C-alpha cells in the first residue's frame, strides 16, 4: 500500500484495500462498503463502492475491516471533506484512539499512537528507586546548567547582528575569559558524580542512569558533540561528522 500522492488523477485503485477485505464505514446500524487508501500515516482516503453514502456531518463514524474471517472496528472517526481529495469522497481521521493507517492497511497490524502512554506509570515510578542524595545532586546540576545556558544564550544574542569577523572575535573573547571557569565547574560536577555512584550496584547504575539521562537530556541536545553520539545507534563506528568536529577543535552550537 503506497501513500496517496496529491497529483494522482484519475484514482489508481491498484493500491487500495481489495474488495475481499470488506472495508466499511459504520454509523449506528448502517455499514457502507468503501475502498480505502493511505492519505498519510494517520488518515486515509476513501471512496464509496456503492451509491449509498453518509451525509457530511459532525456525527462520527467507525472504520470496520474484515479480512480472512477476522474483523476489527476502530473509531470514532470524522469524515473530512475538501478540495484536495484526489477524486475520493472523503478523508478519515480518528478522533479518540489514533491508529497508524499505513501499518493497518499495509501490514494488517493495529498500532495505536497513544500506546506508549500505557508505560507512563511504570516510567514515572522509577524515580521512587532513586537515592535522595542522587536526586539532590541531579537537581543542583540541572539548575546550574540551566543558569549557565541561559546566561551564555543571552550573551550570544547581544552580538548576533555584528559583522561575522566582529562576532567571531567577541565570541572568542567570551570563551577565552570564561571557559576556564566553566571547565572547572564542570570537572567538579563530574568528580562529585563519580563519588556519588562509587558504591552503586549494576542495577542501581541502570536505574540512576535512566533517571539522570531524562533530567539532563535537553542539555545533552544543546551540544553537537554530545548530541550526535547520543542520537546515533549504539555501536556506530567511524562517524565522519564526529571526527570532523574533533579535528576542527572549534566552538560548536
């Protein structure tokens, strides 16, 4: 099943759900068969197979798919009219539980967007296993990093409209005069962290590492040298972009 393109005229039915799959729109006791095709990841185009159809109103409908003796009904959905339907009768979007249409029509797999929220209670409960001293350390570190970030960002704004050469020299002056102080602060926090986790078990390292990463994640993303290895898959070797940043040995971000 391929995603519908805006310039398709006339309708290419080769990518539609086959009639054997018996796809219906359902409202109350009425079931009307349709052809369906992905419009986007979370919406689908449809056209009625018969002259029967539902009036365009705010009353929701459900999507019913029957295939190989099995059936699933999802909804509620809203029918969206509009000029960009590529010849279809409407566009369907979920109103409550939102499902991945591409996965549903192409792979016959039901994937709900909000399913990740089911894990929230477990994730939130992880903080109950964190040592109070580690929580205090992390809270203080996040506060200090936020103050540093806000201060340096405000300094950058003061000279952002200067000519490039002046901007470079002003930035260098700030770095030359302040970087040593910041590096001393940062090394102090690293030393404190090493001391804090010295007697952790393997399980505590995992639990506290997860907690710590969640707390400082936004700060990690601020620095290109830290952001890239954290976003790249583990085990990735020989990253040319990382090597380029190392060789440039310049201010990044």
